[in-house]
């Protein structure tokens, strides 16, 4: 079976939830290398150019997982991404699943971009917590590059064409782990 590409998914009028790798190096709150942000631009632009909006999520660094830590905030990333996209990128709060984040995601209009705060401020991100995943999944109509255990309900999953073969192998391994859990 051929893998779906971002181009094969109808995103017009939809909010697309995308897990990106914005784990960029910072020094004094300034980004020292924005290559990871730049590498996500083709995927983001593909959605925006076809009438969709995006809700982006990432982690940055290794926070403790017990709440907001300023030195691991994605706010500097939102500012740089806004420059690169030449449009506003909403950064709603210091929390990725609070009411402000939900309102920002659900209030998106065509061409809108929201970057959620660092997922790893929640211990559930690393543990694969179902409640945490469900809250995030509710922010999108389509999803790309999510761990299989985050796919819930009617949220459909697709991989971007920019996914590497290594990422595909990792996804296959994760899917196998999920199936193994159901066999027990």
C-alpha cells in the first residue's frame, strides 16, 4: 500500500494538526539554528496554500514534565516561524491543552497558524497519555505525523510526503507496538 502524501489529503477548510520537530538550539532565548523550522515549511505551506489552517505541536529540550519552564518555551519559535511564513503565528498560552489553546485552534480560519506550547511540559506526552492525546486530537480535522497511539475517534491520520524512510520505519514499529498491546 502506498503511503499517503500531504498532497493527497483534502485540507481545504480544515484544521490540520501537525507534529513538527522544532527542537531547535537556543542561547539566551534566541534561536541559533533554524534549520528544523525551515524544514517544516514545505508541509505547512502545502496545507495553507490549499485552503487549510494548521495547528502545530512540538517539543523543545527536556523539561521536567511538570508544567511551564520559560527556558523551554516555544515562543521564540513562533516568532521566527511568523517571519519565515510572512504571516501571524498565534501562540495562545504557556499551556498546550488549556482553554486558550483550544479557542485558538477552534477559531482558526483559512490560512491561520497556531503553534501550541511545548508538549513536554506534560508528563503525559512521553507516557502516551490517552486523555492528553484526545485533547490534542480534538484540535484538528486532519492529522499528520502523530504517534499511532494518538489517533482517536474520527481523526484521520496521514503522513506527509516529507517523511523520511527512517521516520516511516519508526512509525511501523510504533504501530506494531500498538497492535501488540491489543493482543494481550
